[in-house]
C-alpha cells in the first residue's frame, strides 16, 4: 500500500464516499486519512453532508403543496 497524498485523497473524496473507486484506491485513501488530520476532517464533513442530503431527500412535501403542484400540472396538460 502507498500513501496517496492529500491532493489525490481530496480530489477523489466524493468517489470514495460513494464507493466508486477500486479497492486499491480506497485502501490508499484510507491509509492516507489514518495519518492526515486535514483529510480525515474533510472526510468527516463529506460523510455528514452526504447523510444530511439523504435525510432531506426522504422528506415528503406537505399535502397542500402536493395538491397545488398536481393541479398546476393538470391545468398545464389541459392547455397543451
């Protein structure tokens, strides 16, 4: 294993967070973050942000808003 360095770890952080890298690339980045406080902190921010976005995407629109949007779509379809 080789330490990939800060530039590579930060450049590939998004892919790392979404498991889009090879096992070797992930291993190199994990090894680097184990010894780099700056990259570890950036990784933690990425994890936190990803989790918050996932939570937000699971929320449902209020029923009143849904009905208003559906009505607008129906009216637009009728006028098309």
